[in-house]
């Protein structure tokens, strides 16, 4: 996910002219970001030395955004498992998650690693269409255990596969069972129930809804779920694709509804990371948190059984509450890897059962994409999460994965942060979003 922390960072987004048509502001942002990238070498590929190239190479490099401890450890174990099986050494180039996302465009146009972490759906198709990713259709010919939905999410506009899924996770409203049992709270079925529950939590001295948006992306999840509940999946997808107007009454209703919920949110969210908000839930200072399943990473091992969740409640009975965000994470191959044979061997391994079993054991915050993985060791939380995704009628990938990267980063992040800071001028905000959308989607 895209995670800028400050205005300067989102202004330094990198979507160069060779990747997509831009307005003047975005062009300047790309130039600024490129300079920062070259100056720091933060995303220089590990595999750009001569020793990694050519037939017979025994190394493969991976550019990774898995900078948090748990996913970083899982990738290290995947690398060790692959090396043991193949004799090929994996060089992992780990970069801070936010920095990786902010610099991904120039990274892929420079000397990227052979394989890199990324996301399914629109984000994958965007880079594949620009010729910035390698075709891995032959790898898919050797894979099994993936549903048609996962293969579709890994397929580019040209019908070829460019992505190997590793894990996925649903977004839902998480809470601590012990806190709710102590207070007698009940899972809300409607928005009115949700508001009443939040008001009671406030009276009980809790932050009703843990909230953070310092990184820029968490608020996207709130927008997504409200839009899905109020306007339905198809409208949401069309809005993300630039086919619907942000100035419509439908979108205004989403922000009006959100403005009514903001008093229940943890204050000062623009100065807080998602980890800090999750810790407030872990510390029993907040009653609920709308986030991905990875929230479990912030809980101690002996607290995992105390985490539970419910899907965000119904707002319109004609639409219901079956749609949700469930992003898919995985790996892609560079367009011209130094070690293409080893890159494809690694991707085949990552898409296999052995890797799935490593992920099952290593990360309580994700579900494995390969159905051949041994999920008998899933916690009750993960089993419930898998059932939730299985029962969903529609699944979105997440705002910054379902739309153009430049629109998500240069328009939606600052717009949502502006709304959180001052939710009074919704019409003016939506007019600004719509004008920028037209400029980006028609360029």
C-alpha cells in the first residue's frame, strides 16, 4: 500500500511522463522524487552486479517492502527454504514499506531486483501495461492450488500473467473480546447500531474507533467500506476507474456519513501510524479498529485468541454488507531480470505448497493464497477471516490498488487527509477531486 507520511512525501510521488501522462504538478513531483531516489539509492536493485547475470548464476535478488518485523521474517524463511531446495542464494533488498511504494515507478525503470513484492489487480496491470514487469505465464503453467479469481487478479490486460499471489487479508472491524465481554457490547448490525455502540464506548472512557492516517493510506479503507455499503460494488469500481463523478450526490453521501462518524474516531489521527493505533486497541484504550487482518501483528502471541472482528455493518438494506476489501499481496518479476531463470524458479517456489506452509506458520496477519497450504494450524481468527472472504459477494482490492497510482497518491491521499482535518467543505473538496481526476484520467 501507498504510505506517505507528510505533504512533502506525497508531493514527491514518482509517476514519470514515460509511465503516465501528468499535469505540471505531478511532473514536478516525479522530478523531485527521482532526484531523491538517485541521491539515496534507497531502491537500487541488489541484483545489478555482473556477478548475478548470465547462465549458471546461483543468485537471485528480491526487492522487498516487507519492512515490518513479521513479514520480513517470513520472507527470510521463504528465501532460506528456496535456497535449501534449489541451491540458489536469495539476496533480499528490504526497503521501508512507504519508501518502496513512493519510489516504485523509477525503481522499475532503473535497475530493479529480479523479483519484487507488489500487489494484484489494477496496480499489477498498470506496470504490466507500461512494460515494466516480466511475463510469468510459464510459471503459472507449473502452479496449482489457486482459484480462478486469484489467476484473474494476476493477469494483465493482454491476457498474460505478471504476478504470483502469496497472501491476502480482509479488512474488517477488529476488537478485543475481553473488553466487549466486560462491557456487554454487542456486534452492530446497522449504522445506527454502530453509532449507538460508539457513543456508549465514549461514555465508558474508550476511543470508540482507533484511527491513524499519518501514513496516508489507512483512511482509504474507511472511504472504501462506506462507498461499498452506501453505493454498492459496481459504483465503487466505476468511481475508481474514473467513470463516475466525484461531485455526484452518491459520493457526497459517503463523505456526509463519514463526517457523522468522525467524532467517534481517535483524535489527532494525522500524527499517528497504523501501528500506534493498533497498539491502542491492544492496550484496551480503543474499542474498535477498521483495518486489515495484519492488525494482529501488533498483539502478543498470548493475546491472539482475544482478537475478533465483524464486517462493517449494513447502511442500505438493498445493498447489504457482503462486499469488502481483501487485498492480495505477492511477487512480480522485473522486465529484464539479471537472472531470469532463477527469478522464475523463485516465483514457482513462492507459489507452491512449501512456501504456503511457511507463511501459514509465520504470519498471524495474513491468509495464504494457495489452497494447497496446510491451514489446519490457522488460529480461530484466521479461519474466521478466510470464511469471511469466502462468503463475500464482491471483493475490492483497496482504493490505492483499484485506481491509477498517480490518482491515488497525488489526489486522494491529500484529499482524505484534508477532509479528516476539516470535514466542513465537502462540496469544495469533491469538486477539487473531480477536476484533478479529469486531468489525470484524460491525459
